[in-house]
């Protein structure tokens, strides 16, 4: 008993520039900006400056990661209006439960 494989080999798709740019344009832009800043700004690659850049973007990165997690789950809407309304409700509940305006 033999098994015959009649599947045809699939041809590789040619490189599509539009798809490549859709996938990699943000990374290429970030690398380009980093290289441009390295060439134009003295001491850009110094450890002190890299530490400062890391500290400056860390809070934005943390917020972006949490928003990505919430939005990817599909159960949350983190638009500005929703966040403001939620903050108001949380403040009202805290003020009601603690009888303190300063905590709310």
C-alpha cells in the first residue's frame, strides 16, 4: 500500500512593496529618526542621554501597552470621553463612600 502525494508545490509570491511598507514603515521611520538624531545632535548616544530618553518615554510606553491590551481584548473603549466619564464616576463613588472631597 503506497500513498501518493499529488499536491503541487506553491510558488513564492513576489515581494510586494505596498505590503512590505504596511508591515515595516513605522519601524523604518523610527530607525531613520534615530539615525538622523545621532548625526545631527552631539552626544546623542551618550549613556546619560539614553537614560533620560528611556525615562521620558517609559510612562507613555506603559500607558500605550495597557491601552493596547484593553483594546485588543475588544471589551473596552478608551476614547477620551469614556475615560473622563469613568473618572467622574469613580471620583463620585469615592467621595460618597469616604465622605472626603480630597480623596475623590
